[in-house]
């Protein structure tokens, strides 16, 4: 039994230099139900003469669903000026995503956050969530293992609680749980509906959490990540949403883009199936 839905993050296809339409086509051809776009690829599409309306029609024709977007705005920077510009950027990008029909956007601790307290971050997230209310695009609170703040699952749970937003949803990633030292069992503090999306990947058994790089991420099941236990915990808390393959591999050898995408589906189902 496989209780989750399958998604592909555009980063997995970056070595092939594809435009956003080609990325979506490959994902649909391989059999994914969902796709995570990167805002930079959407902006490039528009800059090169494409329209969001036409892209939305193209997506509908492929039968795939755009489920989330990867963006980098400094919504909780310690500088008030930088933070305000980050929120203005977030509003612009959320508006584009709303036009496309994308329901969510990742909100990691991008920028200088070392001097920001978790309570201040909760206030900043609440402001970002208000922009989400206005645009209809939900910001998924993402923790980064190497961030100076919001590096662990426990910190994300705290920020979510203190934000006063009962609808806050957290973005999970086993790589960031590994690099930040998050306890997997902490997931038992969540309900499945408090998770926006789960990025899936793996990392080498010999990897040092302080030194392993994004480029060293592996297909699920090819490393030491506790994928089976993560799958079990996700099922226990009632999560049935998307598992999205997010790799940053620079060279897949002789594999084509569709072969990489198809291989990813097999690896996810094997690592996260019952």
C-alpha cells in the first residue's frame, strides 16, 4: 500500500537545463501527480515572452497539478528594511503564483536570521501568512538544518504555535532534519493536516551532518535516512499528501530526464511504501 501522492521538485531536473514547460511535461510523462515549480523558472518563462495564463492552460492539458513553489524572500530578516522588502517580494511572487493556480509557496529562513528570536520570527510569519490570506497562496513554514534560526522541527513547531495561526503548515525534509539534528519522533506532536508537503531524499551513511552538501542528496532508499520510519510516522499522524522528490544532483550520467523522473517514482514507492 502506498498512502501518499507523488510529486517532483523542479530541482531534480536542473542538470538538464529545461524550461518550466519541459519540466512539467517530463513530470507528467513519468507519472507524477504533482509538481513543485521554482519561482525563478516562472519568471524566466514570463521574461522570455510567455504568459502565466497560457502556462496555466498548458498545465491543465498535461493533467499534472502544481502543488507548491520554491521561492527565496527574506520574510524574517533581522534588518527591518530588508524584511520589508522581502515581504513586498513575497506579495509580488504570491500574486504570480495565484494567477497560475499554485496554492502554496515555501517559506524557509532565508536571509540574516541569527539575531531574530523565535518569538519575533512567529510575528514575522504571521505577517507573511496575512499576505497568503490576501493572495490565496499559503506559505509553508520550512526549517533549514544549517540556518542560524529555524533550523529544527521543534523550532518550526514553536514558531507555528506562537504565530497565532492555527492553519500554519510545515514543510518537512529529511535532509534538513539530518543536518539540523531534528528528532524524527517530534513528528508525533503534529497532525497530518499541519504538514504542507514532504520533500523526500536521502544522504550517505558516512555523511557528517555539519559537512554534507545538497549535491550529495541521494534517491530515497540509497542512503542512511530513516525513510521507512518517517513513512510510518507520517501515516500514524494521518498525512496522506505529497512526497516530493527534491535532489540537487549535478550529473546523472547517461540517464535522460524522463528516466531520472521515472526512477524517482520507483525509489519513493519502495522507500515509503508499506
